[in-house]
């Protein structure tokens, strides 16, 4: 993985409008994933064990892992 970012690619999960229970389930599951550190295993499995995570990516894990 390059240290240089060439493009910004926003992404999202599409959810049915008004399905607040499912949205809450997705949000809490992702938040728990970030807090548990399991995201590091998923990152390594996806990009290789020697791939480095940037400081910005690590900060996003912390921000997205904050409990409500």
C-alpha cells in the first residue's frame, strides 16, 4: 500500500429508509468492531500482514469506535 493517497473514495452502506432498528444494529456492530481491535485482523487479511495503517485511518477507528 502506498503512503500517497491519489483519490478519495467515499463509501456507505445502503439501508432501507425508516429501518432505524437495522441502522442501529449496523452502527453498534461496526463500533464494537473498531473498539475490540478486530478491525486490525480484517485489515491484515485484506491488505496483507505487513501493510501499514496510516495515522488518519487509526484515528478514524478511534472516532468510529466511540460508544454512544
